[in-house]
C-alpha cells in the first residue's frame, strides 16, 4: 500500500471517529506558507473546507517598474503553484475558492481586466464580460460554481451574479435599484449580502437578499453614529456579519438575521472589525488600537480571541524588525484561518488525534501533509 492509500485510510478512520473538540480556550498552530522564490511575497485570501488556499504572489524584479501579481493556489500535498492555463499577465489574483476547488478571480490582458472562473479539471474560463461593462470584481463563489461581486456600467456601481449556464446577470433590475450598490458575499442558497449607497446621508447601508423573500436592509445598531454599516460575510443559514461605527467612532461588529434583526457582538470597549465568518459561528477580523492592528477571532462561547497571543509557535524576528502581527483574511468550517503574513493557523484541538499524545504541539512540531489536510478538512473536524 502506498503512502497516499495510507492517507485515505487514515482519512476514513478519522472521519468515522470525528476529531472531538475539547472545551479549552482556542489555541492555534502556525504553518508558514511558502512563496515562489526569494523575490516574492505570498498573500493568501481564502481557504475552503478541504484545506485549499487561494491568493496572489507579488514578485519583484530589477527591470520592472512595478511588481508582477500572479494568481496562485496552495494545498498540503502539492504546495504553492500558479493557476494552470491562465493567460500570462502583469496582474492576476485568485479571490475566492469553493468546496470543490473552483476558484474565481481576475486577470489583466487586452482589452483590460477579465474576471474568471477556474476549475481544477477544466481550467480557465473567461467570464466574457461585454464591452459596456467597464470594471468588474468577483468577490465570492459558492459550491454550485455561482459567482457574485460588483461591476460598473456607465459610471454606476451594481452587484452581479454569474454562472456557466446563464452568464452575467446585473442585479439592478432584480433589486429595483437605481443607485450604487454591490455584492460582498453569497452562500450556497444564493442568498446575498452587500451594501447600498444612501444619497440622503452619503453613507452605505448593508442589505440582505433571498431569492425567495426578496431584498431587505439590515438597519443599524442602536448606538450607531450614523456613518453607515458594512457587511463582511454571510453563512449558510443567511446570518450576516458586518461592521458599524458607534458614537465614539469605534468599529463595532454585528450579526444580523432575518428573524432577529441586528445585534452587536464583541467587546464594546474595543474597536473591532469583522472580515469573514464560517458556518460554525466563528468570526475573524482585527482589533484597531490607535492604528496598531491585531488579528482576532470571535465566537459566542469564547468571546474575543487575540490570535497573536493564541498562537503556540509564533515567529520570532530579530531586532529591529517589529514582532509578528497577523491579519486574517479567511476561515473555513474546520476553524482553520489564513492571513498575512502568509500563514495558516490550525486550531490545536484539531491536531489532538493527529499527533502522538506524548508529542507537544509547539514550535518543535513539524506537520506532515496528511496531518495538515485532515486538521483543516471540515468533514473530519466536528
């Protein structure tokens, strides 16, 4: 039996047993993500439920006036690599990835910026945006391969959806809107969240859209300063997470549901900004202390978690380089978090059954690909 067969056998055994979560305070094991060469920097942006990470690599060269940005993906078995079949361009970026490894992003080549759909088996598909559409940015892809984001037509910003069967769909007529709006996130039910511009107050306000019940605005927190509110993500149940400014002009995270409306989450004495959320109710984002940013996570049980102090093996940099700070970008349903500098944070409790009992989970631990894969696979972790 080869090593890959052993891995699949281990996968099945652990799937049947489940990786039990203890009630300890969350701690994380940090895996430094690679880059393409010594002149490159990796920026991970999203992670799916099978431990696949997508993002971009920034590469510098002596003769170039600006760095080259390349769309990339990473997984524990095959490492970091560019997306196969993408046109060679000065700029490309992988933005989001779904459960099946399908990716959306954009690439620049004549006559401009092209959003794309990427399938691991079928390769690159140009979304074929017409000449009238001036700018388009995909923000999300669901497990059905549908993509959502924002576009600009005749100087007006609008949200869109796209799939291979129906192509691009401008949501302006669907929502019955005439002003600026966008789509930030989408779930597998096709529910959307985004923000709509309010000319009377010159602010943006969060909204929720369900194909069955239609369009509605989330409203704002009771102590809001009136500066608008901004959605960040939506989970599989239609729960929206976002941010608002309170009367002290601190960022406040909120959750919104169709049934319960809007409520604040996090510590009211801190300026907290939500960035992403998984289906198990964990939010990741950052805390702003006088422009000193620190990565955080939040859930109902543990409250606000300082990610930097929760890491059991933080990098140590020589002086005078500032010490490690982490900016989270995405989280999957196994609780694994990706962010910058290029790092994957694996919950220590996910590793308990994957590491011998007498082996401490600390800076001396080196994980094998199968351990990283299982620890960040949502089907296994429960």
